[in-house]
């Protein structure tokens, strides 16, 4: 009970992180289907993928760390 809010916030963060991963995969699929010369905005989005992946990994590490802290504190 005492960690209810923290768990709820972590749950939301996990859901958002999964959405980001889905968007990254969709961008990758679009990049395979369309030429970036035809869709210039796609090239900019694809160039951003490594940064998005980096922050997704950092976020996952933070979630795991926070969960570990909550579990060991109980």
C-alpha cells in the first residue's frame, strides 16, 4: 500500500516506453517501405532513432532500478 503511487507511476512509464518502442519499430518499417527522397520528413525521423533507442534503454534501466528498490524495501 505504501508504494501504490510509485508503482502506478512506474506502470505508466512502462506503458509509455512500450509505445516509444512501437513507434521506433514503425519508423523502421516505414523506412524500409518508402524512399526518404519521396518523404523527406521520414529521413529526419529515422536519423533520430539511435537517440530514441538510447533514451529508451536508459528509461528501462531506471525502471528496473526503481522496481528493485521498491521490492527490496518491502
